[in-house]
C-alpha cells in the first residue's frame, strides 16, 4: 500500500488540489482515522487495566481531589496521595 501511495504521490497531490474544499475536508477526516489512535474506551478495559490506569493517574496528578474521589467511591479510603 505504501509503495502504491509513494509511486503515485504527485498524481494524488494534484487530485487532492482539484477537489472542492468540502470534499478535501471529508477526505482529510477519513484519512485521519488511519493515523490518529482511537480514543480510550474505559468500558472495554479489564478491571486490572482500570486499576493500572487509576494508579497512573494518582502517581502523575498531584493535584487530584482525593477527598472527592473517596466520597464518590472512586477510590478506597486507604488510598493515599502520592
């Protein structure tokens, strides 16, 4: 696929320039889906992955409101600030 793109880049560039602006935007959005990583969907994470994510957030966010997180049941009472 990369060879096909590379071999035809000048033609693809000309074709892109010839598109109306709305079609160019549509094409760029469609292409971005193949380049930009998908957003994290927490519903697809395992309990272990969620725990790892929580640990990461706690370790890398010193301004977290731990009292609010405990009150909402998002972390255990024994979880401490890092």
